[in-house]
């Protein structure tokens, strides 16, 4: 029973990431704006949607697979992607003068810790 509760809680970040993934397909201009960027054009738009959209789609899938299969390593994989985004945002600030994206970085750090916590709990709980 506990493991099922952990699985449900683990999927919550996946729902948020999934909304952004869908947004990149259905309304990329508003989705880009919600992330603090303009929607680009031409090849830059292809790169923007491809790379950022892939981050959201991939992270969403890793979280859902981990929750459905009750396998923490999938959740750790999603946590690595989210944690890496926070590191890269911080690097942009420290090395290149980007505005420190407090809200985005905080979200990424909290979701990374959330996923790592539930990955551990799922893997260490023996009941189904």
C-alpha cells in the first residue's frame, strides 16, 4: 500500500512537465513566454521546440515509467535532467551574467529532491 502512495506522489512532477510538453506542441508561443523567452523563428524555432520540448517530453516519460513500473532508477534519471537544468541556469548567471532565475531554479531543485526521495522510497519499500 505504501509503495502505491509513493508511486502516485512521484508522478506529480510528471504532470507539470507533461503540461509544458503538450504546450510546446499546441501553443508554443505562450509556452515559451511562460518560460521567460520569446518564440524564435526558422531553424532557431526548430532547435527551441526540439531541444526544450524534448526535455519536457523525456522527463515526463521517465517519471511516468518510473511510477508505473515502481522502479526508482527511472525517477533518478528524470531528476538528473531537472537538476542539470538548475545547474546550467546557475552557470549562465555565474559565467555569463544571465538574470538568476530564482523561481525556475527553485522549482527544478525541489522537483529533483522530490523525485530522488520517492525513487528511494519506492525502491526501499517491499509492499506493492
